[in-house]
C-alpha cells in the first residue's frame, strides 16, 4: 500500500460567503452557559460547534470528544470592520486606485507590462515583491486618474486600522465601497491573485467563530469554568456588536454609533493580533494581556515552532546520567524502572506466537504490558486476564513487551547541535535509577556527570529500528562529518591511564599483566618461555589490532630538530604491525577529536573493530590507573621555598619594569608604537611584560613540580587541564582583564579603580594584576579584580550561547532543503535550484575523507608497496 | 607530461587527487604496473568515499558550522599579522560574514604593490599617502581667529613632508572644496570667511572633515615588510578607489569586506571571499571544519547570482514554501501575504512535511522503491 500524501496546500482569503457557508450556526448572544451549566444555543459554546466534554456527542456530526474536529460558526458584524493584518495593504490599494472609478492609476499598457513582468518572475520562481512595490510607488504619486480623469487625494494610513483622506476619516464602509470597485484585471498588478481574493474581503462583514475545540474552557478545582482567551475576546465582540445593532435600530446619534464602531474595530483588531502597535493590548481581568490568534501562532512556543515543527512523543524517558566504564560505548544502561515501563512492539506471527505467549504469561521483568488487537484496542496485561489473553492471542496482534537487553534505543542530550547528539545504543537493563553510559561517548553528546539528564526514545516500527541500527548506531558516528576525524575516544582517566602505563619502561609481572587485562577476558598469557616481565608498551600492544603508524605524541616538546625514534621525551610514537615500539600513548593517540590510532583502525578495520578497540582502551586504561593509584589534592600544588623565591623575584622584576614604563610615560620619553597612541603603547607594553612574568613563574613552578605530579601528568598528556591552570594554582594568577584591557573602570572622577589607590595610579596592582596563586589565596583587592574578570567570562558565555544558537537556527533553516541528487549535484528541493554541480567540488563525503583529503593516497601507496 | 599520466587518465578522478598521486609516484619512481595498481585502488577508494545520493548535505553543513559556534570567543583580538590593527574575530565575525553586512565592524585591506613600488620603503610610503585619508588636523594646528573672523591653519612642516604634500596643494584643495578664499601667510594658511560667526564655525567644521588626500574610508595605513616586499595594511576599506591608485597591484589586493568584493568583482569573487573569510575565522579559533561545508554555505548564498545572507532577508526568507517561512520568522505576515497572493505550498521541503506530518524527502525518506510482496510458493 502506498501511503497517501498531501500534494499541496493553497492559501486564499476567506470570502464572506465562504464564512457563512462553512458555518454551522450564527452566534448572536455573548452568553456562554446558562445557570444550570448547559451551553446556550446560538451562544459561543453552542453544542453545534463541537464537543470538548468527554461523554457528550457533537450536535453537528455526532462524533464524541476526540473524534469531532469541531465546526465553525459565524458572527454577522453590524458594521464592516477593517482586517488589521491587511490594513497596510488596503492603504496601498486605496492610494493606487482611483477614488471614483476604482481603476489603477496607470494606463492599461503600462499595467500590462508590469503584470507580464510579475508573471515572468513567478514562473522563474523569483521574488516579484520589487515589481509590486514599483507599481504602488508610481500610482501613489498620480494626481489624476488616467481612466476617468478624477483628481486624486492621498490617503493617509494611520496605525493600526485607520485611513484619512485629507482631514476626513474613512469609515470601513467607505473603504469597502472603494475596494469593491477595483477591477479584477488590475489585481495581478498588485501581486494579488483574483482567484484567491477580492479586495473588499479585507474589510470584514462577517466573522468566523472558531470551534470550541480550538478554545476549550477548563474547569478549575473550585468547579468554576475558566474560558479561553479567544472566547473572552469573542464575547467582547458580540457584546459590542449587539450594542451597535440596538443603538442603530433605536436611531442613536451618529457620534455614539461612531464610538461603538471604533470600539468594535478595536475588539476585532485585538482578537486577531493583540500586539499591534498603536493601540493598548486587550487585557484579562488580572491585567495579563490576552493571547489571541496571532500570539497563538507566533514565536518559539507558538503553533508553528512549538506544536507543528516540534511534536511531543510517547515511548520516551528522561533520567540523570552517570558513568559506567564496564559498558561498551555502543550500550546504554537503562534503569529497571524505566525498562519495565517502556515497551517494544512484538508483531505476532505464526512463527513467534509461542514466544509472545510466553511474554504474556511471565510475571517478572521481560513481560508483556499490553496486547493490541487488530481493531486497535489496547488491553493491559494483568494477572487476572493474562491466561485469557494468551489463549486468545493470534497472528496479526501486537504485544507490547517490556524493554530488555539488546533492544535498540535512541539516546539524546540537548542541545542537539549536531547529528551525533542523537545516537542509537543497545539496551542493558541495570539496577538503580540513572542512565549509564561509557565515558568515552561523552564528547559527541558534550555530556558530563555533574547532574546532566538525557532522553531516551524507543523506536516502535521495524523500519525505525532498522534505521536506528544501521544509520545511527554509535560505531557509525565515531568519525565526525565536521572534519573527518574521530569524535569518540578516550577522555580524562583513559588518557592519563594509558600515559602512565606506556610511559618509560615500567615492568609488569605475568600476574600483573593478567590482572590488567582480566576485564578484557584474558585468562592467561601465551608467550615464549622464560619471559618474566612485560613493559607497559607491550601490555598496550596486546589490545592493538595489526596497524603500523608513526607520529608525534601530544607530549612532544616541539624540539627544533626532531630526533624521531630517539626522542628523549619518549614523545615519538612508533607502532609496527600492532606493536607499540616507541613513544607514549596520550591524547594524540586515543583521545576524542585527535586520536590518530582510532582514526587508523577506523580506516583499516571499520567501525565495529574501532568500537571494540575503544572499549578495550577504556577497560585497560581504567585498570591501569587504578593499579597505579592516581589522585590530586591541594598538596600537589606545593612548591618548595626556593621556587617561591624565584617566582617572587620574577614578579618583582616585572613590577619594577612596569614602574619604569609608567615613569617613562609620565616623563614623555616612551616611544609610541606605530599607529598607536602613547597610552595604548604603555598599556600594551605593560600587558606584555606582566604576561611574560606569569609565564616565567609558571615555568618555574612546572619545573619544581616535576613530571610525576598528577596535575602535570594530566596537563601534558592532554587528559584534563593545562599548564596555565597549574600556573595559576601554584605560581601566579596573572592579569585580570575586561575586554582585553587591564581593569580601568571604577571611580571615574578620581581616575582610580579602588579607593585603596592614589588617583591616576597606573601600577600593576592598581589595574588588576593578581600576583598571588590560588593556593596562596588572594588579597581582598585581588579578589575583587578577579571577580570582575570572572564576571566578564560568565556574561560572555551567556551571550555567546544565545547568539550561536540563533546562528545555527538560521543556518539550518537556510540549508535544510539541500539534497545530494543521484547525479551528484546538490539541489534545493523546494525551488529545484542547482546549488553545486558536484558536492564540495569533488563529491567526497567529509566524514569519509581523510581529514579533508578525498583519498588517503599515501596510505594506498604504502599498502601497494608493502604487498609487493 | 609524466609517464603516469596515461595510467591516471583512465580513471575519472578529480584533478586534485590526480596531481597528488602523480607527485607521490614521481617521488618514489615506481614502475608503471605499480602505478596502475595505485591508481586503481585510489579510484576505488574515491568511489567509496563519495557522498551518498539523498544525503542531507545542507543540514550536515549547517550543523558543522553551527556546532563549533558555541566554542568561539566573543572578543576582538589583534590581527595576527599586524599588531596595530584590531580585527573582529570569533563568533561576531562569523555572524557578520553569514549576514553579509554591508558595513562590517572592522574593514581591513591588504594591499600589495607593483614591483616598482614594492621594494622601496619611500616608494611604498608614497602609495600609502595616496591611500590614507589625510585631514587637516593631521598636518596642522587649526584655530579660529574670532577677532578677524578667519581660520588660521598652522601647518606642521614635518608632517607635510611625511605626507608628501605642499602648501600650495593644500591651499588649492581647501579653496576648491570650501569655496572660500585662502591666502598663504608666512607658512600659515588663512582661510577667510564671510563676516558671520555662524558661517565661520560651519566652515571650521567642514574644514576639519575635509579629506585633503587619500581615500575617505581608509583611516590608517600601515607599511610592513614581508619577504623583501613592502605590503600596506589599511584600517577601513574601499576596493574600488584603491584599485585606481597608482602603484597598487590590484590583482594581489584583498579586502575583508565581502559585500565590496561582490560589488566590485562579482559573484564568483564573493563566493570565494565568503569561503576564505569563514574558514580563516574558524581556523583562527582552532576549530577544524571541512571546507566542503563552508563551500556549500557560500554556494547557497550565491547560487542565483546575488549575494544573499543566511536569514530572514536572504536564503531562509526566500524559501518557496509558505509553511517553512512561517515556521522560521514573521509567521503572521507570511501567512497573510500568501493568502492575498493565492500562493500554493507544494510541500516539497523539510519543514513543510514535518508540519503536515509526512515523511521528509531526504535520506531513507527519499527512496520511492517498494518491493512487491508475493507469497513464496512452497
């Protein structure tokens, strides 16, 4: 069966006849319910408009609540009213047409030229707004009608819905009369479709009343009814409409009628859009502005973005996440509570009917929660009815079975910035109440475990499950399409663990090696006789597939001349035939975003092997780091007295130099840098000097902390933190800045940052240089400056997230319809516009590319040559 | 001609790859047989590395550029090459590029000179003087003499010399632009005015704003030597005027104002400028983004010959689909206008189909093949 598809949607303006035709009842009274709580006939809650209370039936279609979509009613307006959304267009039309004969204020030949131009552009799919604008511009300035010779008076449009001809205000009735005269042949010149709209329809004479299903009333706990905002507004309209009618019939003076007319206009305007400029928004009794039609559609929570583009789903769960390195990266630990609630459909056939029956009869975990009969009825499986259900089970039914190990689910963390934010995992039902995941999959989700929550979705169709497995599984997302490198890989302890394991020539006995590899299933080591010790590199080699690589590690010092294999820092990694011969494993080898080894395995052995490798890496690394014992505390920032002295002298020297600069500046002997003022030069020099001092202090601290310090290990291996963080903790925090400059704001009139300083003090301390370290603690003044600098950082992050979020939304909106065609071109789907002849000029998938290169030529040549 | 050409030409691989293979092969000097094997395997690798039909290339590109946006900084840093010029970088710059701002916050030009001027600092200075906007305050002290109702321009000879201007030139320039009489009096210029205080002050303001030499938009020029060649870096940009300055090698002159490039050099140049600027902005932040994604964005912005921004007034706002536009921004107006125009939404895009609840025409949703279900006979 081919599912039905909507071909297209056409937009037109409702005509008064159309409104009356689709209406099931005329609404005349503003009352909604009578004293007994029954809806009043011809009132706003008329039962003909549909049902919202369960149990009742619709008087029009007989459907129950949920079945009946609701039906429109209508209000006959006592006097015509301008449509607020079209007021601007009405104004333009009035100015573009003759006040007497209603024709366009240009000659027919010229009009036809414009119409042809518009037609041409329409056909090409181009925007014809410019041409229409031109028509309005020319006609507005016309003084005399070229058709009847009548002189024209410019009509002024006043927001939101008023028109003035000179001093005289045009009533909507006048407006409507004029619009009626506009010829069908002229409409295309205004960009209007004569089949879709008549200009006079933009002045309303009859108002459609939306069905009650659109504006359901809610019953409060007190039993009171609370009506929807739209109902309130409609009540206002009907009330004024009735008053206008009564007054007109009673022959009230014109002035009163006009006032009522204006009031009616106000209510209709705010009913359509309660945020139009120029008039105060209609308010609820509590003072809250009403949410009327436009407000329902607009904005993030509006109908379009909130309810239509993003929909609510069933079969989903949300929980806090926590790490579990014993899981594979392709798995997710699901709490048993959730697994018992969420279900997987099992489509009953002759072949699996016994299995299905078993699920129904079971009374613990993987059991059936519901049975769905072919007629669509869902029956909950309970102890009382399970025997009966099992008996009646037949092919064609669906049972909803509790989720169990091996099921595929989608796992997601917001903000979903890229496609790796939703990946499919295989379920492992686990005790306790959090979702568990291997920390190596944190980078694509950008997750951590400080209280992050994630969502899980259970695909219900076989197609959906197949797509989840084949397209979205974690192993297929290891390479990022952003840059064609791995985005999943070891983080934090994985990196430090392997670094500790492989650094230098640590020795392990047979027992130790087995215990390190135990979790990988190793029971014993097959090896040549007499081998007593294994080095860390050999242990790592045991989990490596057969690959050959050479590269510089993260810890590479960037020596002027690389000694390659003979690197004194052991920073040159050599892997040959799956054996790690030289070098230390660190972030560059196995880390997310960088991992060269991961990249290589991916290309040589494919995604599953890579996933297994990452699993092995996490296991081994965790074992290694636990075996070694790894901790970090405040004592690790301790530096000897000698280092403190050196640091102090470095900073003092720098401060002295800053003093000198300031003196030179004051005496006017400071040489300005080209294109900079004296003051700017001074600031730059000071910043530079203090920056250098901080770096030097950091170097000293780093030297005294040594390579065995936990923080140093983490920083150099790329596991976490940087040498700058360490510098700030152990040596000196450095200059605090606002907008890239030293802190200068404060008491402007005395030109100082704090009252602790002399006016005009430019010294390092007075402008936010913090010479203490975090460990030593800050002086009150330093603390204050540090808070200033820290606040800027916070504001920066807050602003950036909103800005980049909007940028991403715009990018997605602009590019979402681009698709690669079978011929390799890129086309925009809605307009069919050709964007690229060949995607990316070579048609290569960035994800499959080798860091941007189409084909890894070097590798292929290497392969060919070694085979020979 | 290389001996490997005949081997390589058998395969329809893009030239860039061919060149790379050839270079590598020539380096190793392998036999033709090996070369054939390499070419064959490269071709196979190329085929497997191709993008799949139906792939949502646009969304992947949008995500690849949008996602690193969260990691970018907001601040204006110093330009990597010239410490003296501030340049907007990071997220604000990326937004500026994709918005196609007509007036970017920090326009900047890199001007290379013709051979004649490039080697000599003084010659380069000469060109710089022709480009840099010079105001009267740069070369003189200006005062109003209220008693005589004249403006006294006290010229600084050193500055004059540096700017390579003569008193007479300045006198003529002022006379011509302000349409008043200017006389020279022992090295000073006296600008005469009508006997009215108001007119004098107006004249004074005008004189201060008068560009005596150079191009108005270019506020500052910095000369730097790079690889025995003098290069001019300017703050402010005006590609069109700079192109006409003598001594400028226009073929090697660039600006970071993309809209200017579009106006002066056309759409292809604009496309390349968008790619160039976007990739350098991302690279400067240390973010790795494949160039194909940026190419796709640039091509979308320039596909119909006009440089359009990403957003409401450009690509996203000119979508054919009414529902897609309504879901993006300006919901109500889009719907009202569509009704008057009698527009039809053909439901061919993504958002539209999501809205009406149909499968989208991308990836697996784009496949129209259906297997005919027949019961196999036993």
